[in-house]
C-alpha cells in the first residue's frame, strides 16, 4: 500500500509544472513583502494599493504563490523563485537559462543564453 501511495504521489508531482508545486520545506516567512511589492509596482497592479491593508497570507493567496490550509500554508516554487532573496538555498541544483534571440534574421549576433548564475555562453549548434 505504501509503495502504491508513493507512486501515485510521484505521478501527481510529474503532472504538475515545477513552478506550481508546493515547496513543503519552505514557510510563508520565506517570501519577502518588499520583493512582492516591487513586482506589483513594476507591472502596474491594482493589488499594490490594497497590499498594505491585507494580511500577508491573503496577499500571497490572491497572487497564487502559496497553497494549503491556514495551518499548513506553504509557498509554491514560483513564489520562492521570485520573492525570496536567495532562491538558490531552496533549489541548489537548479539553473534557469534564458535565450535572447536577435530581433531580425539580418542581425549577425548569435543568440546568447543567460543563466540564473549571471554567466552567458554562445548557443551551440
């Protein structure tokens, strides 16, 4: 029975995108309000005006960066990646590569991926 439950858990985890998964070893206190407010300001969200009057957990729920019942509220991976000053502590073996492509085919620049570690390298063919 335990093996079957474990396999079911793995199947559910595999079907949910990584950023939408609950990070069970993190707590609501791992999310930082100034980082959240900064993003809300950058995107021009109306939620920024309401944030100072909201309970922090309610704000996080409304942004869909936490899940669980009130007594077991945990951040989603997405919340930790965006709103924790040191996400590498939660994802030590994870790297995000972003590829910037030239704006036109006439440009001679080669696309250069930039990873979360701040380094870049040419795209290999």
